[in-house]
């Protein structure tokens, strides 16, 4: 529209003594017709990155771990503190030089303050998930490990929130263990074989706990690099 607008300028005396009387539009790709019918362009659904999805999961877990019953449990409290520290560090790395960050600077500045993390309310969780998470720096490093983190975090959240849906997370964790079991000749895999066998034992899933799930996550996440390129 701006280009066509320029074409309509009168440009008096542009041809010596003659004014411009007409102009031509060469629109080989039919952009003008398309945007006349679709002023907002093509609507593209936003895709959440692994970094964003992990941040959202950790936000929900940290929120539930603020309850007294978890704050009185040494492991759960440490998990809560570590999770908030990691999230706070991610927010601290956001730069106000980026236009997307500047557009949400009030929210970002709030969560750059240590005091904002002492207690996060339900409203805070919405702000963190909807406004802050999409701003986080996205990278493609350790994608398999991040995917495994997501599976375990989803199960951990289900222990804290009855409304959280696990989906196929448990099955997918077991599939990872089954694939790793076939790579027992690798020293790194053999070193964590006890955990792999636990994941494949129904009894451990019948007696789920945050400490065991966290051990599974820490022991197996780095081994998922040996599964790169294999079908899911």
C-alpha cells in the first residue's frame, strides 16, 4: 500500500512541463490482491520451543512446591529452590536491547528482582508462562536431553497437581530405557544400568516419588544422546 501510495503522488513537472498523469503497478506475485483480501497476512500458529515448554512446566511445579507439606520436606524444598534459581537465571539473561523483551519489559523487570521469586502467585504463573516463557533464548543444544526432561517433569507435575495430564510420558520414558538397555556395551550406559532396569520395573511406577523421578531424569537425560537419529 505504501508503494502504491507513492505511485499516486502528483509529481508536478516530473516530465519537464508535464505532470504525472498515470502510473503502472507490476505485481508479479499478486501481493496487492492477496493482502487486500488478507490484511493480516497468513495466520501462522505459534510453536512453543523446548526451552519455553520446559520453563512452563517448571513454573507449575515450583508453584505447587511452595505448599507447606513440600517446604517441610528437605528434598522437595531443595528441588523448589533449585528450580526457581534456574528460572530466575533464565530471566536474568533476557536483554532489554531485544524488541520482544522491551515490549514486555514491565513483566521482565519484575521477575529480575529476587523478591519476586520468594512466592509466585497463580497470577505470577500466568505471567511467567504467557509473557516471559516466549521471550527466552532458544537453542538446539541437547534437544534429546530436554525432551527427556519434559517427560519426567510432566510426571513430577502429576504428583503435585491432580489436574495435570501425563499422557504417554510414562510409556515414552520406558521406551527410552528399553532402547538404552540395548546399548549396554557403552560404558556410560552400563554405569546407569541399575536405573534403567528400575524404569522397566512396574513396582517403581506403582510407588512414584519426586526423588526417584529426579534420579531417573539426572541419570538418563545425558544418555539420550546415544539415541539420536533413532525413530521414536
